[in-house]
C-alpha cells in the first residue's frame, strides 16, 4: 500500500486537472456593446456647439475628410469645433491647423439670430489666415 500521489492524473488529488481554456464569448459580448455605444455617441459628439442654423435648400457638399467647423453662437461667441476662442486669435489657430493639413475644408456655422457682421468678421479672419474656400452650413427646411 503506497500513500503517494498518483502522477497519472496530472498531479492533482481527486482526479481533477486545471482548466486551460479561455471562454471568449463574454469578451465578444462586451466588445459588441462598446461598439454599439461608440456608434451611437460618435455623431452626437461632432456637433459641439448648439447653434440654430438657418434653413435653406442647397446641395450637400461631400468631402472625404472631416471638415474644420467654426461656429458663431447667437451671443456672438466663436468656437473652433467645441472650444471657445477669441476673435483676435482665430486666424492664428486656423492657420496652425491648416499648416498641418492644407486641404482641410473649413465650414462656418452661424446662428440665425447672430448679427450678420459677426459672421462676416469670422469669414474675414479666416480669409486673412489663408483659407481660400469657406463653406456655410445650413439646415434643410421642413417640408
């Protein structure tokens, strides 16, 4: 009668061996949920600043790259994407961004309640910084 450990059973008493499989199903489920969350929230993040756009019927512009959007709110504050900026430094910032990507399209979103002169000042500042083509963003009118 020997009282030793039976080595034929993996060195574990009772005949149970260590499980070496990884179950990837829960990981795939988590990744799919994260993918859906990012797909839903990504379009909401691009809007940035709340602006009441004028409604006009025009052909949509299609671009291959994500444009640089300058927003002018109803209170006259100017934003690059979602960061507020002073009019004095707008040209410098846009010039720096465009130096990194010269073909980057630039669009202006002006609130319909803002003074027309505020939008013109933004466009003049963009023109002085070297932007030769500026697009204006509007909404499609309700039918």
